[in-house]
C-alpha cells in the first residue's frame, strides 16, 4: 500500500493492524501486542471501545491507535496497572493472553482512558534535533549566515526548540555546548555534515496544546506516548526536563498558521538567518493551514536578502515512501528544496544524502 493510501486509512481494524506492524518493525514488540489487542474489543461494551470502533475520519492519520496506547502506558507509569510490564518486557508472548488483559484493563479504567482519545499523541523527541543540527551546519557552510533565529511550529514541549543547548556528535562532527547534559549521537550513515560553526540568537516555538516540561503531570503524559521499549528516549526526556527547569523553552499556545504569520511579520535582525522548522507534525494540519503556511514561506523567501536570509527546514513523513525526510530550502539563491537526509523517526540513526 502506498504511503498516501496508508495515511488515508478509514477502517479501524486496518489502522490498528497497520500500527501494530509498524511498532514491531520499529523494535517495540510489546507495544505492538498492546495495540493489536484493541482488535479484540469490537464487541466490548466499554465506552472507550465503542468510541474506537465508531471512529469518524482517517483513523491512522489521526493516530487513533497511538492515542489509546499512550493511555495504557500511562497506567503502567503511574503504577495503576503493573501487569502491563510483563507485556512490554516480552514476558507474555501469547497474543490471546494480551488480548484478555488489555480488554480487562480498558473495561476497568474506561472513564480514565476515554480522554486519551481526544487529541493526537505528543511525540516530542530530542533525537530529531540531530537532523535539524545537521541541516543548520549545511546552511552555515557558505549558504546562509551561521547565526540563526529558530522558529518551530508544532513544538509540543519545546524539546527541539532547545536544540541550541544540546551537544551533538554527527558522524564525527561535533557541535553544541560541550558540557550539556543532553548528548545526542545517532548512528551516522553516509558522509558527515559540514564541520561549520553555528550559533543561535533566539529560539521559540508554538503549539496548539503546548506541554510544560516543568509540570510533573504534563511531563508524565509526554512520557506516556513514548513506547516503553525505547529506554533511550526516556533518558532524553529526563535530560530535557532538567534543562527546562533551568530555563524553560519559549513555546506559545497558538494555531500554527496564526503564529507563523505573527513571527514572520516581525523585523528580522541583520546577519541572522531566520529559520522556520517543524518535525512529524505536518500531517496534523488542515489543508488550509498547510496552504497558508506554504504561501507565507514563499513570500518571505522571495523577500530575503544576503543580510537577512530565510530558510525552511522540515523533518516529515513522505506519504509515498513513508521515509522520514530532512528537507531544506533557503533564500536567496537556493530556492529549490534539497533532500539532505533520511532519519529514524526517533533519532536512532541519520542517513546523510548530501555530498
């Protein structure tokens, strides 16, 4: 099935099975079992189960199976359902047993789990900053200025908005504060990015429902969306929380299009490259919002000068191949979009494609 067709799945059972296979392929077999167990709920009288199977819309594009998976993981993290630990740890290989357990848990915690279906998962991941940092090194290699103003839409908790505070090892190219408690060193495939010097004069973001990393309950909710098998991701969230406690990232609660219009209308500092960035969020925007943002990018790009360059960096899912692609456009002089890299969605590896 082509990527576009995958994201347009309406059938609830088909979406659940696809998401379970995706979790298996991503090295999360326990999470796959929990997601697949949702298939056994079709005859359940639980309100959560009825809502799942009466889902209106594109169930996979809405990330519906991952919404309830986050709620179930939350029950383990809060200590309310320690039985789930056996599933995630691979100690319950029989799918029938998992089906029975998940059904019992959902029917027991029905009222508690229902709100998890209200919105898409928040999957803020510091590992994606490796791709962003590589893109900035590429821009700073004679294409734009080496000083950046970072503007991020769909910033969630602002974990990637803090990218200038992290230390990176990108195929042997090291950048960022050497003493940072956030150390990001993905498996690097292909040649290294340019060994440029980069700096940040500002970094801010927006989200329709931002997460406050310094609030314990909100941070726990963010962790709930991380697959339990991904222990490295948990460690990075903990490191991001500690950095946020020192100085919180600036994330404004606002619709993406409205915020883009607001920020791109502000006077740009001379000698600084203004960057609009986003990762794994474009699919959640309406077609109208996507159209408006694309128009704003084109307009601002056409007005860019060597003294005030502009760039657009995205790490999004290709709906035809389902690869996660790092793409960059910059103005003036490089209006064509450049596909710099493919990357693991959670930052485990980066495949550098640029010469």
